[in-house]
């Protein structure tokens, strides 16, 4: 990993090691899995839920990984939906026939297809091109297409297939489906006791109401999403006199939680399949799993840990690569969100006395409240007393530089005599790894110091050259001489 010092007062940056590489046995026309593909590598930390990830370089690869994991022995049926705009994947997943593969109609994973038998393409040729049928025919794979004139009529056709397989549904689920799909409804890909219908316009709403009437759900209609998605007045029209209820929250994340609780009424196991609240394709294919529920995660993974504990989840499987669900979000979901570095933490690094402004003492473990084992000697450094700390501490950047789920920061400290310090703070709230590096600069020769963490090796970029395993760099002049990486 590399530590670089950009031009003063620019920001510190760190480049971590490359992603792990895993691959399926691929053949034929499949685009090879690239670096970054993740295949179920389970991690368990003390106090955290077990966590693994199924993620490819794109949604097509991820859907193949999900299929292999959800149906390791193969499946008699499988569904094929558009990877470009997979609006048909949501109602298709509720069929529960098998995995949902996303495709562009050109690239296929023959290894996965070898374990699957009959393909059901959902959507018209504008969604999944005719080349898909040609491919299946050439490879002797039985195939059928379920389609309507538009997405809503395709959902209605899928609902007919649901009823022909399962009979009278317990419920019919309905949501508004515009654009790339309804973010409030994707967690319902795991429902199994009724089909999912969609609407957008008044005409499609009336058509959905007519379809509900013909399906005759025993217990009525379930609206997916809050009143901002489907209003009460629209729900009443859709129900057409049948009982109806709503599964919705304050946002898409809470709605997924409400839907998960609904689904758990009929499931004995509480495993969480975690998908991005913005990259909805992965959540739709996660409906292939029959042993858990789908939750949508915010970018920082907040709330998931609390919800997981409320349902006694046995673990979390992240669906999608790091580009859609970051390691930070995944860690926070499994272990709880940590507050990261803030002014209160930084204040604990300063000499704790309010009686002395200047000190020639070496900052040590005591002075840093045990957070940093040793600090450099700072002769004649005049630090502002604690009661003026807010004037003297500036967090210039907050991020998860270490990509381990703990909030990090670059902090700029300065005093009334012009002395200034940059601290790169890692893992401020992780008791096992307090900080892994700091930088110190003074007025004068601008020494820069690196303290190595016992668990990591740091490199420093100085004048365009990598200087390895160096504790102190001197005589480089002002920080503008120290160049950033990349």
C-alpha cells in the first residue's frame, strides 16, 4: 500500500492492495470474470455477523454467481431478463421457479447454463433480444418467452403463469414501476405467496385492477411502497373492494425492512441478502434465494446491523461488487456503523493539560490517551489549550482510507505560533487497531514522519520516488515538493 503526501495543503491519499481475484469455470461465449469478482468468501469478526459477498464486474456476472449459489445442484427452470433495464425481473423472481439470469442477449455463462434446463425469457424482444432464443436453440436448451405489450402487461402475463403453477394466490402485490423499476418494491423479489403487478398510468392502473379481480386473491391486495409511491386513493382503485394493506417505510431502505419482516412470517431462516439501494439489478436477482430476505443498504451501511439483530439474522451475503456495495457499507452492516474520526477524538490527541500552552515533552501513549503508542518529540510546539480546540482542529477529509469499515480522517492541527501538524488517523474507534499512521510537520525543515503499523507496510512518495520503510524524511523543503500518487 502507498502513502502519498500531495501538495500543501492538499489531502493525503492511500492506495490499498488490489482486489482478490476469483473465477468460475467458464467456457464458450462467456466474457471472462475480471479482477474484483467475489465468490462467497465468508468473514467473521468478533461481535459481527458472518459476512460474504457474491459480486461480479457487472450485474450479468453477479446474476450468474447468485444462480450458482442459490441452486448449486441446478434447476429445472430458470428465468432470463434484460440486464439493461431489468424491470421484468421483479415480477419474474416472485414466480420462484429458479434463478434469474440477466443478459444482454450476447454473452452467456455456459458453466451455469449447464446446470439449468428450461429457460423462460421475460419481456419482449426490446428487452431481451431474439438472439437469446437463437442461442438457446443452437445449444439445445428448451425456451419460452413470457411477454406483453409493455412492462405492465408482461407483469400481468407473469402473474398468469404464477396462477397456472400455484393456483389461487394468497395476495396480489402491486407497485408503481417507472423508469428503471421501483426501488421500494425490489425487496419483494423474495415473496412466494402471490404475483407482483405493476402500473404507471391511469390506464395501466385500471388494467392491474382488472387482473387482480381475475386472480381472486384470498386475502386481498398488498401495496409495495409508501403513499408517495402508491397513494391511498390509487390503492383503493386497485383493490376494487378487496381488503388491502401497505408495506412501506420512510424511504426505500425502511421499506425493504418492512417487506423483509412480512416475508419472514413464512420463513424459518433469517439470512440477509444485502443489495444496494441504488443499483437495483442485484436486489432483483437476489430473489432467487429461498432461505432469507433482501435488504437494501444505504451507501454507508447504516441501520442494517440493528435490523439484522432484530430478526436474529444468521449472517449477511452482499449481492454485488464493491462498486455497488462498498466494503465500508458491508462492514457497517455486519458489525454496526462506527462514528469514525471527529473533533472529539482529535481533542484526545492533544496534550490534556489546560495549564500549559507550550510543551517540549514527547507525545507518548499517556498523552495520546493510549491511542498512539509513541509520538515524535516536538520541542517548542505551542498547542492551544483544550478550551480553544475547535479553533485549532480542521478535518480536511473523512473517508475509509483503509477500506476496513472504520472511519478515517486527515486532520490539520495548528497553533498560535504557526506550528502545524497533519495527522492521518486510522481506525479511531477500533480498539484492536487504534491508528496505523500519522504525519507530523513543523515550521522550518518540514520533517515528515511515518510510523508503521505492525499489520501493514507503508511507502512514502517523495519527489516522485517511492521511498520504502522510511521512518523520517528530511530536507525536502516545503510540502509542494512532495508529489501525490496518480
